[in-house]
């Protein structure tokens, strides 16, 4: 019951991004958002990959978008062929993947051919304090199964859920401000001309950050949870990596944990120059990374040496219906800088 209430609160919050982020600012350049297709000719049963890309959006921190398609011609599916439901969110792009509590939402109307979805960093203070803003790359990937070879389109479109939208899109920066000065490039028609489309701007290829190396956890006998370290001897200034893992947890879907440390000896950090604050969540492990709306939380007390955090799938029905449960792997990675 508590999880359902939290889901309702999160969805309400995200659907009202337009009223929460009430300050509207104009970006200094002419950035863009586009919908790009991997093919424009496809036979019945073929899959078309649609990617939402942004280019030159300074300090990009979140978005909401609405896509319109013809449900008699196209069916949204995941890359493994699983059909979308009303709460399905797109597969992730290269952006909004960092540790600042990314949260996603979706409220689709499949019979009407509308996908309404978004993703945002919730820990905007931590993101802004890092000084490293995202600006160019992919933000969502959606696959469409072709049901008919009739000429058709997939387009950004305005909806009642989008407040002050720019052609079916809303974009926010790390100050929580809604940006408006950007162009929107629609995708070309599929299987023949339906309507004129806006040319897709040339974009620099997005770069993907190298993944964090995950130390091998200590063996677990039977099912359970284990914490492991990459080293047990370290000098001042060294980084010790602390990894929490689970083994054989049937249908694993979420967790919450509390970690105690001595703040006079150890400092939790993301890097040598970026310490945790009271809302910092750990770096990800190998689990809870799929498309079922994973959501983080953290309520730390750094001065007392306690980290309280968790991560869970919010779309539990979609996860359960997939029949592919996660059971074993790492769930959180915390780095500690040695002070003494």
C-alpha cells in the first residue's frame, strides 16, 4: 500500500512538472530536440527504432514529451518485443543516467496512439553542485512494430499533460527552469509521404561515459545480502570501494539500506573532488537498471556518519508481467576517501 501511495505521488509530481518548474528561462544558444528513425521504409512485422535526441541543451536535467502515432499501423514495443502498456516508459538513452536520483514516468493512451513520458533528475542541487552539465545525446529509445505498410508518421504533439509545451516537448535545466528557446525536429514519414517534415539538424555524436568498474563481491552462501570492499588496507587520500550485492533473492525489485561509517576517518565521495551530501544516492550496481521506472531515494546524515538510501522499481506490474525476475548481482556502489 505504501508503495502504491508513493507511485501516485511521484506520477502526480512528474505530470505537474510545468507548475513545479514555474520559472521559464531562455537558453543562450539555439539548441534542439529531434525524433530520429533508423529506417523510413519497413514491411509488416519489422521494427522501427525511434530515438529522441537533444543537441546543445545547456545543463539539461529533465524532459517530458508526448508522441502521436497511428495505433492501427504501429505498435510500441520494447527491444525484446514486449508490448507497451499504459505505464511503459521508453528505454534509456545516453543522458539522465547519472547518480542524481533519475526518475521517470509514463501515462500512455495506447488506443489513441499517444505516448506521454518523461524523465528527470530529482537531486537537482547535487547535479548543479557537480558543475558538470549534460547537453547533447539521446534521452529515449522507443521501438515500433509495423502492423500495416500504410504511409504514417510518429510526431511530437501537444497534450493536456504538458504545460507551456514547445511542440509536444518540455525541457528543464539544473535550476528547475523550463527552457523554451529550442527547435523541434519531427521525424520523416514512414512508408511514403504523409506530410512535410522538419529536417533533422546535424548533431555531434553523443559520447557515452565509461562504466564504473564493479568489484567482484565476496561469495555468498545461500541467498542473502553481502557488503564487500575492494581493499582493506589504504593510505590517506586513497579511495575504498564498498559494494552491496544480493544473491538468489527471488523476484528482487527494490531495497533500502543504512550504512554506518566514522566521518572522522572516511568520507563518502563520487570522486576525489565530489563528496556526498545529505541527498546523495549511491552509484548503481548491475541490478534495478531495467525499464520499470527505477527510482532512488537518500536521506543521509553525513556529520553523524550514516547513509540511508534505497532504489526500487515503481512499475511493479510491468516488471512482474515480464516474467524475467532479477535475483543476483550488485545493487549499490559507494566510494570512501580515507582521511586517517
